[in-house]
C-alpha cells in the first residue's frame, strides 16, 4: 500500500508541476529531500522562491486536502526550506509557501498558504 500511495503522490506532484508551469511558475525541483524532511515541489514564481506541498483527495470524506497541511507539516516544510536556502546561499531570496490541492478533478493553488514556522 505504501508504494501505491507513493506512486499516486508522484502522479499528482507531476500534475501539480504542469499546472503551476501553465500559471507561469518555473519548476526547479521535485521531491527535494534533506535530513529534515521533504518538499514536494520547489519553484520560482516571479521574484519568489516557492516551496509547494501537494495534497490529493479523491472526495471530501477525509476532509479538504489543504487541511492536511497542519502545523507540524508546515514546520517540517519550513525547516526544509531553510536548509535549502542556507545550502545555496540564498538568504536574501523572497520566499513563500504554497499548497496545491487536488480534490477529485478540481485543482486549487493556495499562494502564501502559511508563514514560515521556525523551531
């Protein structure tokens, strides 16, 4: 089951990347991993370096997909983003955190979905 979920996640991450590109984003990386966790997509949108979390639900029984990006997940993404920025000497780079939500066939991008959470 874990492999099937990973394959489903990868499929939606690719779909999210295509959708973001159609909206003018430049995809820099998929599945960025570091010792602190993972970020689904890292992209550039104008002056912003964007860290994107992709969430999918086939229907609303499990809640809205974007609701799955809870405070703990936000903190993990924030730590990974800081690691990415620090490792590349991009300290002055404007950043934001977006969530790409798939609910059935509907795609929604929540720009600036949450603020950096340190700690």
